[in-house]
């Protein structure tokens, strides 16, 4: 005799659950990881300018722009930033402009009391400084891979401890980001029906990530000791300058001299 419960059709319809937080977390992690991976390829370095020269020139322009009290000079640097931005492809221009406009809008909101009190010109100049600074730094990050940035820091005699922290941090963001992404996928796939304990699951993910990062840090330290790493970075590439590097230096030298010329007027 076949039991009656074996003859019944199984109809299980789990209740709908809200996965907005998990979906947003997955989307955010994918965006961050994709940006870091794209920046490694340096697909936008069209003129093959030396990364060390680009970092130095960008730092000097940002420095002189922050020190400038001339609205004309700040406006010239904004136009120059937009010119550099126009040399990139459309997929790169969009996020850079978005970040620049977002920084400008945030600064505008913070300066509303100053504008209402009549300090309009200085407020507009500060907004333009923030807009150009964010744009220049983003152009730099989108056109130079991370390993070239750490190499340029070594050329400028930045302390090795700072370079080590920066280099390891960037690599750990990618590794731990992939671990977090897999855990979010597992949480979403195993949440059948309405899961009332997602908060405890999220705390479990955070705890597991902490334990994984601790184990990886100890393994990395042991591996670096076994390979004889003493905390010092060495570079083996020859510093060469081409035509585009010289042109890039001349343009930025003119912009820096323009700062002193306008300041004397």
C-alpha cells in the first residue's frame, strides 16, 4: 500500500522576501571591484606619458590652485582640466564628471551661509577649486595603474612604510571584496522564503571577513619573511622621457609661471 502523503502533489510557494539590502551590497561591491580592475589596465594613457611626471605635475597644479586668490587663474585651470577630460573616452568621462559635480554640489550646500552673507565671489572660486581638484585627481587615477603609482612614489623617495600600506591595502580591497561578494551570493541563494534573521547573517559575514583577513595577514607576513622581504622597495626600470613627456612638462611649467604672473598683477 502506498501512503496517502506520497500521492499528494507538493506545492510549496515560499513567501516573498525583501532582498534590497543584499542586492545593493552586491551591486556596490561589483562597481568598486570593476573600477579597480579597469584602473590596472591604464587604457586611457593615450600619449604614454610617464606616470611620475603626471603625478608631480598634478600635485603642483592642485597645490598652486589651492594657494591662488585669483578667480581668473582658477578658471584657467578648470578649463585645462576639462580639456584633459575631453581627451578620454566617454565611459571614463562620465564617472569623473559625476564625482566632480557631486563635490561641487556638496561644497555649494556647505557655502550657502557664506553666499547669503554676500561673499559670493570667494564662494564660487572655492566651488571651482573643489570641482577642478576632484577632476584632476580622478583623471590621474583613471589613466595610471596602481602599480605605477607606487613605483612613482618610490622615485619621489616616499617612505617605504607608506608605499607598503598603500600597496597592500589596494590588493586587500580586491581580495576581501571577492570574498564578501561570494558570501552575499551565498546568503541570497540560501534565503528561501522570508528570512527574519538577516541581521544575524550580516554580522556573521562581518565576523568571517575579520577572521579571513586576520589569517591572510599572518600568512602574508610569513610568506614575506620567507622570501627575505625587509620592508624596502626597489625599482628596476630606467627613467626615460619622450616627446609627449617634454610637452606635458612645458604646458604645466607655463601654468605654474602663470600663477606667479597673475599674483604680481
